[in-house]
C-alpha cells in the first residue's frame, strides 16, 4: 500500500514541480532538525516474558535531520537520517540476575513532501511519504535462554507523515511500516516474522540553507 502511495505522490510532485517551476521562485533549501516520541507496536512492543517473539520495548525517543530540497514552492524531497531509541525491557533471571533488552533503529531514507501554499507566518498543513533502509538492532539476552545477544537486521521501511509548519517550526505525526523476516532475534531453525511498526510524534526546527 505504501509503495503505491509513494509512487502516486511522486508523480504528483514531479508534475507540480514541472508545472510551477516557471511560474514561481523555488524557496532555498532547508536543514531540518527533529526530535520526538516513538510508540512501538507488534513484536517490538509485545511482552518479553508472555509473548514468544516479544521484545518488551516501551515508548522511546527519536532524533534526526534532513536536507530538504524544493522542487517548487509546495513540493520538496529530502534525504533523511533518523535514530530511534526505544525504552528498554528490564527483567530478572535467577542465573544472571538483573538484565535488560534494548531495541533501536537507524534509518536512512528519502521523504517526499507536499504542503499547502501560503505564507511561512501562517500554518501550512503538509503530507509526506518516505522510504528507505531501516537497520534494526537488539542487544541484551534471547528469550529462551541466557545467551547474550547483539544482533542487527537491515530491511526496507516506509512512512506516512502529516502535520503543519509555522514560523520556522514543524509539528507532525508519522506512522512507520517496518516488517521483516529474521532468525537473529530468536533462537529457532527458521526465519521468524517481525512487526516493528511504530507511531511517532515529532517537532522540528527548519534552518534555511543557502539563498
């Protein structure tokens, strides 16, 4: 579904950029610095002890930055880097006593944004879609024994974001699709299916770059 949305919005962006390039001046590029709250779903947030593949992650923090290039006054594309650090699962085992399981994700993406025309001093709603490489990492201990774990999985991920911009600031809500197969997070003879979807609430600072 997200691939179809991304393709459709890409076509709209290209047409909008081509059609408006001669009719209006494009804004200068921007550096966007973001931070926010992330809420895990699926096996990522499921109970570590009661769910077979659960990793017990809780709400965490997200930080990132983008370099936004405008195709027109309302359409832009941005290479983006994000780091998500979920809340740890803290447990106890008679042999190893206190332990924790830590989940995190590095994301290297491209995001396409379409926003309403208008003045930067008034609220401007926007819609954005993104796609890229997600590097998901878990450190701590496996569920079914006391063996230490430090494993990472690379997979493609997708996002849909909506929000508004006003006076150099950006506020948004984003849903990330992050699903993959791996044997690395659980001791088994075959690849398990994981859902690392998350909801994010972000605030960003728009820094003009260039003229």
